[in-house]
C-alpha cells in the first residue's frame, strides 16, 4: 500500500516542490492554490510538531483543495493529487464522504483505479455519487465487468440509482452479450421515471445502436421530449455509424429549425455521417459552407471530417487548402490527408508529407501506421516500409490485425516475399484480407513450389474462408 495512505504521511518536498515549480510557470489562476499547497508542504516538514503556526494554512487549504484536485485532473498531474490526498490524511478528513468522492473521482480520471478502489473501500459512509464515480472510472478504462459488479453491490445494499448511475451502466454495455443487462437498466429507468432524461436517453440510444437494434434506439430517441444538443448530436453519430445518412440529415435539420446552436460536434458528426454514405458532393459542400459560416471549421475534428469528405469525392485541391489553413493538426488530420492522397493516386505527395509527421511518432496509432504502410506499398518503398515496421514494433502494435495485413501487403508488393511469409506465419487469426495481401505478392512473383500461390489458396479454403474478387482478380 502506498505511504500516502498512512495517517503519519507528510508531503514529500523533493517531489512536490518540483511539481509546483512547473505549475508556477503557467499563468493560470489555479497557481495561487498550488502555491498555497507548496507553502503548506514546507511548513509540514520544517515544523510538523508546531500546530498553532499552521492553523491558518490548514484553513486555506480546507477551502481550496477541491479546486486543486480539479487542477490535477485537468493538467494530468498525479503528484498534485497525491499531495492534496496527503493533506487530507494529515487533517484527518480523508474519510469524509465529500472528500472521499472527490478523491475517488481524481484517481479514476487519472486512471489509477486501484487507488480509487482503495479510497472507496476505506470510506465509512458512501452515497450515490461515490458508487457512480467509481463505476465511471472503470467504464472509462474499459472494465465493464467491474462496472457490473459494483452496480450489483450497489443494488444489493439498496443505494439509490440516479440518472448518472444508469447512464454509466448503460455505457458499459458495449457488446451484444450485454444487451439483456442493458434492457434491465432500461426497465428500471422506465419504472423510476428516468427514461426521458437526456443522459439516460443518450446512453440507451448508444447501447441499442451498438447492439444493432437501431429501431429500439429510435424509439428511445423519439420518446425523449426535451432534447438538448448533446442528445441530438449523439443520434446523428449513431445514424452515421449505421450509414443512415438521410435520417442523420433529418436530425441535423431538426437542430437548425429548433433554435438550438449547432456546435463543432454537430458538424463533425453530420459531415462524417455523409462520408459513410452515398451523398452528392453538393450536400457536402453545403454542410462545409454552414460550418464555415458559424466558425466551426477551425476545430480540428470538423476540419478532419471535411478533409475526409473532399478526399472521398476526389477534390484533392480542396483537401490541401483546408489542411493548410488548420491551426491545430492532429494525427487524424495527417491520416485524412494521406488517405486522400493515396485514394486519388497521389502517392508521390503522400511520401513527401510523411517526414512532417515524425514529431507525432510517439502518438502513431494503428490506423495511421497502416495508412503509411499502404503508401509504401503503392510506391514499393521498402526502405521506408522497414522504418515504419520498426515503429510498429516499438509502439507494440505488431499483433494488431490491420497492421499485420498492411505489413504483409507492403513486403509482398516490395518483392520481399521472405518477410511477407514470416509475418503471415505469425498471424493467429487470419482473414480473407490477410490471405489476399500475401497472394498478390506470390502471384506476381510466382517462381517455384515454395512460393506457389496454390498452396496458400488451398490453406485459405481449409480455414473455411471464402475467396472474394480481390482473391481472384480478372
């Protein structure tokens, strides 16, 4: 157990003061509170036996510590959160329900679930907020089973479920197997009068949509009378995922006619929805025009969606124009640009911009890496492909199926069949795309029995997979 949970623990000056030196460089008002805690840390070590001299500082921090915890979350500063926790332990107030709730929330947001659970377990009195905060932490970290376990325990002691509790449980129902539990929560929400709450409604819409039950999601959506912009945005998002573009546009029109103010999420979702379907370029341009009119294109998420849209329509000049005017470019922006280049035959341009992404190398994700590998495949750039392969290994994505398939395709098209076969042999769950990637290379370089594509084709049939038009091209 960390020392911070010991009643005799005092803030560690050597670590805490370093953190405050970093905080003091930021011109934010929260630094005032950080300095207060630093001052308290100094008094804790130099005169821990003197009680009277620190009464005033204790009083200040007793009022300021909630904002310091929010600062620790917002700046992702665990040491600041630990220092606040240590102060509460020293004052003997860490077991208060309000204090405990804030600590559980802080540790959950900073992905320290073991510490959040430990604080929760040591709290003598818990309330609905306590339980919901811990469940939300597990949910945001993808641990659905812990969410269900805590919800069951909460139900057994007859703790009250509110709209946020129901919403968190529903968000954890992220697989078709969880639908029964989701329906039980839905029934509870109806019985408790929470079904029309926008938080519960939005979570129900997502739960049913993820389970492939869009009709049930629509019933929930239509049953909520007071819809806010977040709820409407969520419905547009789900329609987009289901490729129901006309329905997504209908909800967008509902937003415009209702007097609600569309935000960057609205435009991101509606433009992305159009990207998923077969919508005329004129509609996309109108949406782009509206986003420009209301100043939403400056947001990276909207700009990324617009770049993807014009890339889909083959308007590369517009893609480049929007990309160049974006103030904040992220990995998704670069992925959208590279995809637009590759899908429209501009392999040379794609390769020219790749070096500009090196500053983001620590943030590379499987989608971006597979896009880069596709570029190497199209121009047979084996040297760059091997460099990207090294990044894949370094970042731990070697077992990602999309990455594995892209690597096989790259090596096969770069005529390095030995490497392609080696990676192919290590793929545990082969798909038709995996077989297609290596078959292309072997069919182009057919030379002997070792590289005979018929051996691989027979292996494909034995796995129960069915060839497609890419397996047997004309």
